[in-house]
C-alpha cells in the first residue's frame, strides 16, 4: 500500500523537468507522462492544476455510496431480504466452524421450542461429537450444517417420541433445507468417521448402552403419573421415593445383564419390559402401580411387546420375586 501511494505521488507531483522528445511528443523521463508537443505548456499547466488523488478518492466514495444505496433498495424485496439474512447466518456459522459452538447452541435452543427436549448431558455429547468431527474433516460449510443436524438427531432419537419427519420439518422451519435421505447419509458419514478414528472396546459400548437405558428408564417412569391408591401408597412423596428405589434396583439388574443381551436390542422396547419386570419385584398390592396397560400408555409400546421383553429379562435374571425388598 505504501509503494502504491509513493508511485501516485511520483506521478502526480512530478514537475516534468526531465523531458525527452520522441516523434511528435515529449516524454517525461521521471514519471513516463506523454505530452503533445503542440500543447506542451497547456498540458503541463493542466497536469499541475489537478489533484488526481483527491479526484480518485471522491469517485471511490461515490461508487461505494451508490452500492450501499442499491443494497438497501434490494433488501426492501422480501425474497432478497430473506436470502441476505440467510447468507449472514451462514457467515456466522462459518466463523464457528473450527472451535466455537455459538450458532449451533442457538439452533438447539430453537429446536426446544418445537418440543425437542435436549438436556444438559445430551447437549454436551452433541457439542463434543460435532467439534470432534470438525477436527477430522475440512468440508464445505453447508455440509457441516447437515452433519450437525444429523448428530443432534443421533443423540436424541432414542429419547424422544418424535418421528424423524417431524425433526426434518422443524429444521426446515429454521431455514436448514434438508431431507430424510440427506440426514441418513450424514448419519452414515458420522458413524464411518467415528469407527475409523476410534474403535471402542466391548466394555465401553456396553456401558454407553446401559447408560442410555437408565436415562430412558428415568424418563418413562416420570411419564407414569401418581394415582391415588390410599390402601397402597398414601401420597406423591412416597410414590417418588418408590421410583427412586426402582431406579437403584435397575442399576443393579443391568450389571447382571451381559452385553450380548443388549447389543442389538431396541432400547425403548427393552426399557418398557424392564419397567414391568421392576414392577413385578414389588409386593402384591403395589404391582397395580405398574401394570402392562399403565406402561403401555407411558411408553407407547404394546402389551405384547412389553410381555416379550419381560420374558427375556426373566430368562436372564430369574424370577423377579427374588429381588423383592433389595
């Protein structure tokens, strides 16, 4: 930039004293200006009388003013304004591409308004998984948006009653144009990358599965409301204490269940059967708190599915009566 200013000063501030005649013209040997011989004196006076640098600056300011005015006029069109807003959003996301998580956090917050409940643990898992994927890939920004949404769905799909189509509709409303095929392809990319970068051993996978089952069990138990049975349980506090005791028992039971029994099982259906198994460990009068119909209403699984999973657990763990009062 300094060299450019220096060259402009040499050109516009040159006194043109070192002239050499070439043909019918005079050429300044210092700055290279060509001057017509017939109007030598007039041309030199004209060159010295004009501040070319100031003239250029004014023209640049006018050009920028016109561009700004045209931009403002264009934004009055709703379609153009919407595209402009989307580009600005993309720019913010792109700045978050490597390490920040600001825009992604905002998107998660907006998804919550569509009743996609994402707790603190799931949020941290999404963030960790997304930033880890970024470190291993230099993809275009648009692809990273789809990858992020795929990771969100992968983390919440086991714990929500929403369908993938509802998730896609919510994302489209937020301005992220995706389809089921795009989302599935993105999920496959994430899974392939994670398998290449780190192969988890069986114990780690087993722990991750059982942790998900406990979280889902807690959610499903909370979906079973307290019903007044004065002869069985007198108030809400006692009912909550009973559910805590069942969760503690569930942790003990899961330690007895081998990896082969949970590795390829539907977590949600398995948890529904586990709730019924836990209910059968209670005393006879308290069993009616967790009947098949009650669990069916809370988990949306049929009584047939609940019974099937219950019998699998019974084969693995034995008769539920042996766990009574433990």
